[in-house]
C-alpha cells in the first residue's frame, strides 16, 4: 500500500513537468506574433519591440522556457496585459468561484446518481430501469449551453425564481475572507444574503451537474448489476440475508471501486471544463477568465489559467488513486 502511494506521488514530478512543457509549447505554437496580437495590427514597430522586450519574447526560445519554468516554480508568470495585476493572483482570485461551482455540482451529481443508479440496478429490465436509462442518455446528450439557456428562460425569466447571473446581488456587501461566498455568507448569519448567494449558485451548479450525474448513474447501475451476479452475493442470499442488507453491506462497497475513478475524473473535468456554464450564467470563475484572456490575447493570464487547471486535474487524479487504493484491497498486494 505504502509503496503504491509513494509511486503515485513520485509520478507527479514528470507529469507536472510534462504539463508545463506542453503549456509553454502550445502558447508559442499559436500562429502570428503575440505582441502584434496584443497591441493590434496598427501598432507601431517601436511599441511591438517594447512589448516583446517586456514579455521576454525577443530572447532565444530556451531562455524563454527557463524563465517560464522559473515563473512556474515561483508563481510569477508576469502581469496581466488587461489589469496589470500578477497573472497568478488574477487566476487565484477567480478560482474559488469555480471550485465552489464544481463542488456543488458534484454533490448534486453524486446524491442523485446513487439514488437513481442503485434503484435501476435493483429493478433491472423494468419501467424504472428504462426510465433511468432514458434520463442518463438524455443528460449525456444534452448540450450544456442549451440547457443553461433553457434554465435561464424558465426559472429566471419566466418564473423569476432565481437570478440571471453573477454570484451575489451587487447591493449586498459582506466580508469574504475565504472568497467562497457560500461559506462567507453563512458566517454573516444574514438570511437574505445566504438565500441570495445560494440562489445564484443553484442554476449554474444544476446545469453543470447534468453530465456527471448521467455518467455516474450509468456507471453505478452497471457496476452494481455486475456485482449482484457474483457467487458471494448468491451465497449471502442462500444464508438468509435480507435483500437490502446484501445490497448495502456486501454489493455496494465492491461496486464503488470503478465509480470512484469515474467520479474523480468527472470532478477534474468540472473544475477545468466549466467554461460554457460560467459564460452562460456570467459566473466569475476561471472558465470565464480563460475566455476573456483569449479574446484579449492576455497570454500571461492564459498560461497561468491553463497551468492551474492542469495541475488541479493531476492532483485530483492522484487523490482519486489514493481513495481507489483504500477502497480496493487488491491494491495492498501489488
């Protein structure tokens, strides 16, 4: 077990190095001159040369890569060309919003997927099973941007149950020491602020949860059905153990082994793939920041955003491996 975990931790080093090289390469493989793209086609040669010197683009590629890796280690990739703030600081200012959104969406997905997946597996080839399968296929196939616009049309515009965009009503001012508005609003004890914050969070998190909810439902159903046909389950039934006790005590724990991997991957995708949801709902997270950085050719912020997303995904996968090792006793004997 310890050897397995140490191996996974050591694998982080080449993985993170490879991610850093990939991010540096992709940015430099973009067609055109980055300085001209930032300043516009009508920029003077003097202004272009000055910006290249400021960003270090006039140096040889290997020196640029060395400075880039130094910036990755010291969390200093330069300043945003839009706000003049440090790029990493700009990203970390928006990242709590994405974490909050992704975490809430994952909680919704896990809760409902377990309910639906276990129910469908317990009643296979019935109308309940067919209904859950139809729901799962619909959730996987539904475009996120279309679903988000539909929710806005129904719940925000037509029924006026939830706000359109943002994280909180602009008129509400309260201290945000953690930058997680759900936690900060609870600390205020003000019911109006708490209701407003959770109201702003509900629609985007519900939208973002649809794909992981559908995928996890199908995974749980398939995994549990496979376990329920194993010999030890038949033995438990033969000993007179009740059906629900067999499912919850014997079958579900073994069925969770592949589900843990899928859930970890989906959570990583949510943290890095909320661009459409954040854009539709005006959610000030890292996904929306990436869109704005691409539009403005803000390369320092774009590099910092991609690095943070990639590193987060790698760490979540590693953490998933730890949970997998704890859940699956076979790992202990590798």
